[in-house]
């Protein structure tokens, strides 16, 4: 299911997030004060505009509250990132994810209303894009360009069924390498044991197959 995202700040990190989301088939609005930055991405995302996101009128005009998530990637300008996060939340943004330059900046962004803060040395733009694009995907780690490990919240319809009954490897070409159950990590998996609501499956497979799997309710 396609979602919509606003990515504010088109540097290396913002570009990575925006292009990954776009390649996944989602609608992406790129926003930056630099015309050169917008020109570099305009033909690869849904919409791209030159604008100052610290201006409340701009955020209202683009309908900031209508996006599934807003990614603020202007960490070099701490004042701008904090103000953009604060205004976005005040205007009704559903989810605000902001890039921080350091731990103090991260704390200020949280106080400003950001729902999630990332620091590039700890998180990659691709990882963030995949984790926010699909609600059931809790975490993502790329092994190659085509193969990843995903943490997937157990689909509701799978509760009470075993891996044998579900035939995940046969049907989807994806391997279950572990199961998170509360604080416990199960690595010696009994394929005949019933899965429980709330389980998190740690899956290994191609990005294409993992994305199909993540769409199951």
C-alpha cells in the first residue's frame, strides 16, 4: 500500500531517504531551500519544491498534516530543524522523524515534539526509509543491495499457526531465523510450535519478497 512522505532537507541523508521511499513506490515530497538540491532530485520523486520549512505558511500550504510521516534532515542548522519539528507537530503531523547532529540536539528535537530522532553515524537513510514505510516492519538491516534481514510484527492472521502450517519458506522464499517473544529471543525454532500474537519474526530474504510479506494483515 502506497504512503506519502515529506522529506525536508535534501542533503546526502535526506536524498537517501527520499529516493529509497520513492523506489519503494511511495509518494515523496522533497523540500529544501536550495534550488540546486531540489533540481538534483526533482525527476526522481513525486514532487519537489524550493521552500523554507521554518515558515508556518509553507507547512500549511503543503499540507504537512496529511503525510504519513515527515522526515526532517537539516541537522546542520539546529535552529531550523527544531523549529520545523515543532511547527510540524503543532500543525498536526502524524509522525515526525528528525536527524540530529549530536545527543544534545537529539534531546532538543524530542522536546520539540519529534516522534523519532536518528543520528547518521548510527542509522542509515535506507534503513530508516524501509522501517517507516511499512508499519509492521520494526527494523531492517541490509546484507546486500537485494537481500536484507527484517524484523516483522506477526500478522494477526498468523497467530496460533505454526511455521509448518504457514509454509513461509516455500510460499515466500523467506527464512525465519529467529523469533522475538517479549524479552526472549528464540533461535532454536520448533517449526511445529504455534506462533503467538505479539511475536516478532526475524526474517532473511530478498527485499522483493520481504516487502510482499510485510503487506499481510
